[in-house]
């Protein structure tokens, strides 16, 4: 394996050294992939197929001037080889999958800029002063959840002055203020922030308050510039930079950063349908607190994704009479099956014991081309369907509509396509199967005193209606904070253009507008789950650092 | 090396298995050492010489029933071999130094109790609830500095209900409220708390506020039971347990723990000599804040250890006219020389790169018998004296009395003997050499208006006198909080009994009364620097856990 890889790298490196993009591209399979994270292209870019690879190389090779290609060895994930290389500006690592001597996938990722390495480990300084003078922010990050915080930490270590503004009163409130029973649905190994891993006694699935407190301490010990109780009112592009008006604890402040990052999260714009009439208390899932308030009450939960299940289970456990209203078929997968069959290979104690650090896991995940992901994921969900046949049969008997995604590619795909549409089962599915959570189809169309009128015309008694009906697109933030024109120019944020439900084409090859330049100069989007916040914050931070160095 | 070690372990293990303490002891050099941390002796105990080793084995072997001795390999510190073994109750690790086939030093250390392992890594649980119910404390820890906090974290992971009471308003205040210019004098690799290492961009020498904030966040994310603004008024032994009266935010509360740990620190009882007359402002070093308040003033700093130097340097840099009053010869060593020649072998980036984890470094340090330490340290300080001859010549010219300890064994020895008497030079020595900090000998005997009268009879103009004259013994806390009788029975706390200044004999072989049972049942002392707080908290926590399990 490594001998073949050694030869491949020698040929690739030689072709690049003589500027022969054609020869380099021919070392790939005809339909091979090259994903680059900032090292060559300066951005996040996937080249699909030889022609695309060649044209990307033609465009980037001279400026990148890559050298010193070295095979580090086979990945401990036993899924390709790890590589190191340098470019004119920096040092990178890579991941290579070969099939019969040709590259099926190559990932190249910039890791640090020469002369601007993070002052860590052997480069740490001896002393800092006790004073904490603040520079004028070069970057303003709107939103202080895990996305804003992880990016803030990366920029801090890179010496890029950045200010995070957070509407809520405390860092972590975006978690703290969610419904009481919320636990992470992703396992702990997947969720670390950069630089300070969670202590190793943390449970596999942390409760929300623990994450909230961790974020709050992280802001403090990483000494981030972080303004709480600060709402971003609007942002205007001015002379290639930004004028950002914020309200800090009630006082207007105007900021003048060069770059603006919207890290406002996927949960900014609750989708709360208009409901005619009056009667039951109506909440969006983001407003729901504690099931204990509804003991003995009749509750309807509209929706069948994660929050709908969590809230219905909490209400049931608290002694409410709960009916879930399902609007559309939903992906349901048992948490334990995901742990064992999906996450476990890269993110688990077993993976750690095999030498797969969080960093290698992230790199391996990043190396899978988005176009290939569904094909690679499908067998895993086929296996889950067999293994958990009892669950799916029970759900079917209970009338719950479930699937594995329109192409059977499961949860990870649908998350990338539309960030919603699934439930990782930690117990609510059995409540549905048992009838402890009742099930109906449709939604609530109107309220009529003590009754809720469903879209199909039926009426149900209801004291509480919770719309766990999700959120609008992250791009709406651009419309709200900047202007509809800018939002329109930028286009949709998130999604791949897979031409599946809620993810219309064209195909992009990367997540749309995430962590990369947009059509609006110096406007960026950052976010996603804890893993994405950790991993992609580095590449966004490097892009910002390069601009700071270049005087942009 | 490892073959010889392999044979030694086979012989040792066989002798122990057949209960042959004599044969086991003969595998040591006649003057060999065996240090045990809780694995055999249930406490911290050093056996010096074959007869002592044999008698300790005779006393402990049957109960310990050690088995499964395994050579892990040569230590990455290239200073002996690492070992694993089991006892009836737990699993341990060890460190072995052989000379010509015989053991010069053996360390055995209990690491976990079978069936009561910390629920971490592969043993982590899947879920915890969001609630934080508190059990009645089995242990009350008085003092919430690094000692109390590290022990609290260990006990938390071991499932021993523990409550930390801290007089000050916030965790970390014991650091936060010290003089403004304070930075750690020990390097960062030496200073980690258990479980959550500092991020790797932290400077080699952290400013005090950073440590303070870290301690505060640590209490929070480790979810310790920690009462701030809570003063311990007194503690009484009652029926083999304790009645502890505290004032929590002004309200009296009585606690009934089984065990009482005094983690009140070395800085509890400022030594502030009586000064006749009146005039200059008089402060103990623990009350000094910021030199900037004394710009243009005449200041006397009495003492020549760390805080005296730091405060004099701060005053000088702030524009005061400073005279240091030296009372006795002091160990002075350049920080950089200590980094390179003393700490660096075990605690540095180079050590980490060589595979010497913090844990292995701690184990290696613990494996050196206290009796051997001065002999091993002396050559190092001889080397420092040669290397920094310019510094010492300069100090001599300036009239500053310095030495390398009475036996030339330097700073680490004197720290263990009396916890004071040295300065790690980060710049103040050059100020003394240059005359920017003036130097006199003696102390301040009286004040007379604008003048201070020195012990030798001279008078100096003075607006400020800072007594950087150290602290009383930690044992004074027992007298104050419990009773003089109990304090008398327990005897001195800290020190080795080396028969050097301020450390009268008899020789003990371990630090007196630290981290081990005292003559007062269920009374313990814990503390020291960050390294000791990290390392010894484990062994104290295991001793407490064993008592909890045994129903004590």
C-alpha cells in the first residue's frame, strides 16, 4: 500500500514541479476527486473528474508552488494514506485514496502559514502581560454559539483581532435556553472544540447545560473578545469593509471591521405557521422549556424531527397526554446503531485506541467527496435497517412514516442537504410504538377554544401546541442584517444542490456559501454542528488571516 | 536494559508470590529504596535500605497480594523502567532503577481500585441527567485553591462526595488577589491540573489572573461542590468524624463530614514582625497590590525571596525608589537555566516530544527518594554556578548574599525542606546588580515619622515598608481551626526532617503529614504547588476512597 502511494506521490509531485497539470490529472481515476481546503485554491473547492482537476491545477499551480510532498504513512483509520506538503505560503496535510495505482480521492488542506504559525507548543511564548488590551477588530463575528466561539479561538491564536457579538446575556445561552431535556445527539468524541478537549469522564451524550457552561468557560480562558447582550442591528458594506451597528446592553455602538462573519446558526428563524383562532397555548420548539409545566395537560407536537421527539417524550414523561402530528416521512435511526455503525469508526474510544485522533478523524471525514458520500453511506443504512428491523416494523405498525432519505443515504446526507429531517432515537420511538406518544398525520390549522383543528379537518382537545417545525435558511440573516439585495446575490446558504427535497440544484460540490468567499466581498458564513464548527473554523480562519496579511 | 529488568521483575514477583520478603529485599542494593504510594502500605511511605524494605514487605505483603508484574518498557525519560502490577484491591504502576542487576530505587503507586475505576474514556457513561443533586459530603476540604480544587476533582471522579469551602468570593481569588505583577515561576508543563490540560498556546510562565480564571472555570466544568465566601470557623472531632462550623455568606452552617482535609495553603499565616513607632505604610507581601500606587515614593522591601524580588522590581519599574533589605543568604537561580537544566528533562516541549507525558514526568519525579535528591541535584547547581558566573559575581559585587542551599542542593530541596528561601530570577537580580534596586542588610526595627530605623541602627527615608517575610507553618491551621492539642499531636506539616535550617529532624523520608494519615484520625493535609496538587491529589483521593468503601 505505502509503496504504491510512495510512487504515486513521487509522480504527482514531479508532475506538479514541472507544471504539468495534464500529467498530474492523469494520475487520478477518470472520475477521481480532488478536494482542496485553502492550500491551492485559497478556498474550499472540490474538483470532480480529471478535466476539472486539470483546470483547477492550471489555475492554481504556479501561485501555490507545492513542494516537499511526503508520505506520512497509512492512516490509522485504514482508509487511505496521510501526506504532508508545503506550498509557497504554508504547510499542508493531505489524504489520499488509491485504487489500482490511481487516485480516487485526494484531499489537500492548508494547516498553517509560514511565518505566522500559531504560537503554541514549541512556539509558545515565555511571558504575556496581565493586561488585556484590545485591538480594533479586523473581523466581527455575529453570533456567539459554538461556531462563533471556535472561529474566535482560531483567529485569536492566529493573531487576527476579532470581536464576537452575542445577543444573549451569557455565552452558552443558545444551548442553555433550549428545552430542559436536551442532550447532544452527536457523541462526545465528535463534539470537541479546538485546543481544549472535554475531560474524558464526560458522558457520550452531554446534557445541554454542560455544553453551555463549557462554551462560557472557553470564551473566558481563551480570552476571546466577546460581547454579550449585544444585538447586531444591521451591517452595511462601505468601501470594501463593513459598518456594523450593534446594541450593546442597550447602548448603540458602531463597528468598522474589514470582514463580517455571520455565525448566527441554523436556528435563527423559527418556522411558525400562522394558526387561525385561539385557544391552546402555541409555542415554537425553540420556546419550549420543561415538560413538567404541562402535567395532566393535552399537548400536540407538530413535527417529527429531533426536537419533536424530544419534546413529546419529555411531555409524556412529565405526565402530559401527548399526540405527535407527523407532516412528512422522517429518517429515524437508533442512537446506539449510529454509534456502532456510523460514528464509531472515526469517533469513539476504539478509534482513539487505534490512533485515530480527532484531527485525523476530521481529515478522513473531509476527504470523502460530497458526491460520493450518499453511495458510501447507503450500505450502512441498509445494515441498520436489517439490524433494527424490530424498530422499523413497530414504527410502521404505529403508522409512523419513516425512511432512510430519498436515496437511502441516511442522516449524514440529509443533514448536509437541509440540516433537518431526522430523529436519532434515544427512546421516543418506542413511546410511539407503545402508543404512549399518540400519532396523527398533518398539522394544526386552527384553534377553537379547547380544541385544535387539524389540517385534515379532525379536531383534538389541546391545551398546548408545540410547532417543532424547524427553521428558515441561514441566508435569511443576510437579508435581515444587511439587505435583501445582498442576500439575493449571495444565494442559499447550506446545502449541496443535490436536487433532493429542500436542496435544489445546481450541484456545487461543497456546502453552499459556508466557510468560503461569497458573492458579497468580505461576507462569510460559519456554523453547523460542533464538529463542523471545530474543523471548518480553521480553514475560515486561515482565509481571513491570509487577507489580513495581504492587506485586504 | 529491559532484559535485566525483565529478570529482576521475574525474581521479585516470584519472591513476593511465595511471601519471601527476605529474598525480595535482597534484590535491592543494600542501601536501596522502595517508595510506595498507597499500593502496599495504604499510605505514602519510603523504605530506606534492605532491612526497612523487608520489614515493610513483612507488614504489607499478605494484604496487598501483588500479582501480574509486567515490564511496560524503558521509560521515555531514559531513567529507569516502567512497570505495571495488580494488588488485591487495585492496579498500580511502578518505576524501577537498576544498577548492576539490583534495584537502587523502586516506586510502586496505586492508580485505581478494582471495581471503582474512574468512569472515564472507555468507561464513560452514556448519559447524565441535567440535575445536579448534591450528596452529604463524606469529605470537607477547607481551602479552594489549586490543592482543594485538584483533590475535589479526583474525588468527584471517584464518586466520593466532597465539599470544598473557600473563604474568598471567587474560585481563583487566592491567585487573583496577589500582587499585580505575579507570574508563575514554575513552567507551564509542570503546572497542569488533572484531567484538563492548559491549551498549548499558554505561555511558559502564566500571569496570575490566567491561573485564577482557569481555576474558576475548572470548578465549574468539573461540577465540583464548591462554596465560595465560606469561612471555616472551627472543626471538632466527634465520634471518629467531624463537626465543622462554617460561615457561608454570613450564615452559619454546620457540616458533618467523616474526613477533614486542610488545603489551606502555605500562605495562611503571614509572618509580620512587630514594628515600633509609626510613619511609613506597612504591608505584608500578601497585602501588596500594584507598584503603580507608589510612583515617586521611597520603598523598603524586607526579604529576598521570590515575592521580595517581584515586588521590588515592580516598585522600581513603577518609578519608586526601592531598597531591598536582605536578612539572610538566598538561593538565586536564573529562570532560563532552571528551564534548561532542571525542569526541562521532564517538563518541556522536548520532553513531550520524547514521549514523556505529564504523568510519566510526575512518576519519574516521585521515584527519586527524598534522601537521594540533594546528591542528585547538587551537580546541576554546580553547573548553573559555572554557567551563570556573571550573575553570581554581579550579585556578590552588589553585596547580595547568595548560595545554593547549605549543602549546595539548590531550589527543589529547599522548597521541600521549608517551602521558601529562593528567588527564580526573571530580571530583578540584574536590577540589584545595576543598583536600580538598592540593597541593605537587616530588617526594619522601628518607624520614626518619615524614617525607618533598621535593625543595625541605620535610618532610611521610607514611605512604604513591605515585609516579604514569608508565612508560618501550615500546621498552624490545625491549631487555629481545631485545637492547639490536635496541632501539637500532629506535629509539623511540610518539611522532611533534614536537619537543615527551619527543617529540624528527625528524618521522615516523606513530606511530613502531607497527603497521608496524621496522628489525628481522619484529618489530612493537602497542598503545595500546582504540580504537587495535581500529582498527590490522586493518592490522597485513593486513600479517602478506600476508607469510604471500607465504611470508615
